[in-house]
């Protein structure tokens, strides 16, 4: 369920962010936002509450949108958006796991062990 929630919220976040910025609808942005949400939550899906998994997807979809836009501005060619999906989603997911893990997360009073202390 956590994986599904993260993928769905990542897809919706990227879809609506793309519409707000470019005034157009993009299935590519939605699919890549979903993938980024999935990448973001995969490492922590067994130690999250469902609401936190949806939050992972939300941040994953937003990360995809902003990293893809940054690559365009920097004139870096990434035709399949592998950098925003895998690097951006993985980076955000790794950081958020240290915050939201119900077993060892900082927000649950377990200290910053997953963040590197």
C-alpha cells in the first residue's frame, strides 16, 4: 500500500506542478513523477505509515519537476529524465527515511541515527 500511495501522489504532484508552470498537461511528467515517487519510497516502504508514504511521493514528484527544470536551464541533455527520477528521487528518499522511519526516524524520537548522527 505504501508503494502505491507514493507512486500515486508523485504522479499527481508532478502532473499538477507541470500544469501550473507550463499551462499544459503532460503524461510524461505524470509518469516520471510516479517513478520518482516510487524511487523515493522504495527503500523505506516497510517502515513508514501510509500518510508518510504519500508524503514521500509528494516530495518525489516535486523533486522530479524541479530537477528536470534545472537540467533544462543548465543545458544538460537527459532525454529519458533518468537523473531527476533516480538521482533526485533517491536523494530525497534517503534523507526522508531518516526523518520519517517509524523504527529509527528523527521525528519519532529515535534520534538521528539514520541521518548519520
